[in-house]
C-alpha cells in the first residue's frame, strides 16, 4: 500500500511539473493575480466588447454603464495606449473628475 501511495505521489508531482512549466520562456507559469495598478495596460480590452464598439456606441455606453473608478481608469489607460480617440478620452476624464 505504501508503494502505491509513493507511485501516485510521483505521478502527481510529474503532472504538476508538466502542467505548470513554461517551455517557451524556460521558467514556471505564474498565476494571474488581481492588478493593484488600475492604469496598467496589458493588451486586453478593459471590458468585454470594448474593441467592438465604435466611438458613438462607446460614448453612449459610457453614459449609461455606471462604471466604477478602477474600470474607468483601465479604460482611460487602454484608450490612450491603443486608439487615442479624443472624445472618448475627454468623456472618461470627466467621469473620473
């Protein structure tokens, strides 16, 4: 029974090593942690569907969405880093006060 437990433990360790190894970078995968810096831009759209909205639709949505401050800051940083639409930047800046 002890041998079976050792074999199972060895298999589990092997699976973990294979699953969490980052072969492209030669290191270990890191967990996705919540961001402390709301202005960090990582290439992902700040809210789902953001990239699919044209300027007019986005401005209408911003008016009615009731977004929290952290989301508005992500939107502002993302818009500055990607498209830089003046009206969107102005609207979000005004919402942030």
